[in-house]
C-alpha cells in the first residue's frame, strides 16, 4: 500500500512524525510511505531512511489554529492538500494527518467527496474498554445529524470493526439509558432504522456499559461523540496520573507490570488514528499530540483499511439501504 503522511501536522511535527514514519517503513517493507512536507525541514531527519520512504515536497503548512476552510482555500500547496490530492489522483492508497482536524476533514470532503449514497461522513474513533476496543462514530464531523445519518454510521462503523477482525460487531446507540423510551427523538428514530437492517444491534448503551465492553460499535451524533471521546481521554489521563507513580515506586514487579498495562490501555498512541468513513478514499486522522508510536499505528490502520478495501465495502453496503437527505 502507498500511504501519504502529512509530516508537517501535529504538535510534535516534523521530528516525531518522521520518526514514526521511518519506524513503520522499516517494519512494513511492502508498504510505501510518502512523506509530504517542506524538504528543507524533512531532509535532515531522513538519514538512514528505508528505501520505501519517499519525500514529496509541499511548500506550505496549515497551522493548528488556522480557520480550516480559509486555509484550504489560500494554501493550495499545503501538505494536507497535497496528501488528499495524491489520494484523489490515485497516487496514494490512503493518507494520515495529525494536524488541523478541520482542514483534514474539510480537505477530504472537498477533494475526495462523499461516496455515492453516503449522506454525511463520520469520524470513527477508537475507545479502550474492559474487553478491548470500541469504535465510536461520529466523533465530531457531524454535530447536527439526522436519523438516516446515524443509520449510515452504524453500517460504516460495523464494516470498520470487521476490518479490525470482529466477525459480527455488536452495534449500540449512545443514550442516557438502556430503556426503549429513553432519549431524544433523534436516537429513537435512528434505532427504528437500525432495527430494519441485518446488523447485530444490541440496543441503547450508556457510557458505563461502553467501558465494560458491551458494544464493538457505538453510534452517536458528532457533538455527543466528541464529548464522550474527550471525557474518556481526560479521565484516563487523570486516573493514570494518580496510580502510575505509586505503582512504579513500589518496587513490586507485579505492580509495575500493572502500571504498564494501565498506561497501554489509556495511551491514545496505542490506537493510532480514527478514519473518516464515507469519503472516496482512506483518510486517517491522528491525534494532534501524536508521537512516533501514534504515527506508526495510524499508518498501520490506514494500510489495513486500504488493503481490506473498506471504501469499496462501504459503498456496497450503503447501496443496500438507500436513504435520502
């Protein structure tokens, strides 16, 4: 697979981005990593780079604080635009960006476009649970969805879970309670639509049930999904900060191992990135604070999605349940 990587995006760019790219390229010699950015800043970091790393020049950078739409319009030679453009032109099989999220999403929507039949793209974010990983979709791309949008998120999220190796993903809808009469008109209407599919629908789920691993895919509007994601991340960091030091300072090997396990569970870098599902290409959005480990894992996820042809599978699945806007 050929994966383009925005080497200029993220709080730790370009050093950590490049380091993650080189480590991934060495571990996946069958893939090509297309490192996109300003050559004068990237070239000094490429000493000893594997042969499957290629530098693709991009003169401009969209900074984290810039207005996404304005920046995309004014910076046509930016690394984000170059990455998405390579996918649109068939020069890359997917791309990864840890920079301005709005620009990553907006660039993909503008240059790649929605798949036929897809009404709104959604960000499918991984959350750690007691039983492994759960995918929450949407995590911020669409904060005012309609019921049919949530239906499509359920379909796309289930396909992504299958790419991750789950044969029959359990799909739930985020709500304030499990009872059928709970929640807004939006989630109740979405429930009625999801029930008409052949998805493994398990009903409404609360955040506590998500933590226990009750679902493999949780469908949410982008507003609630983004709040859930950030609360999850913040609580993980809070708890880790409280226990990590004492456990490691105990000198007990078993407690140190427990600290390592807790850190792995709470560390966003272990999960890499979140795909923007529903567009005509593989877009993997990494955390703005991504380090080399996060970039490594984001590249792997992007490669897996491209290899498993998730875009084509989503197009076929959406066509089975045609919806109007």
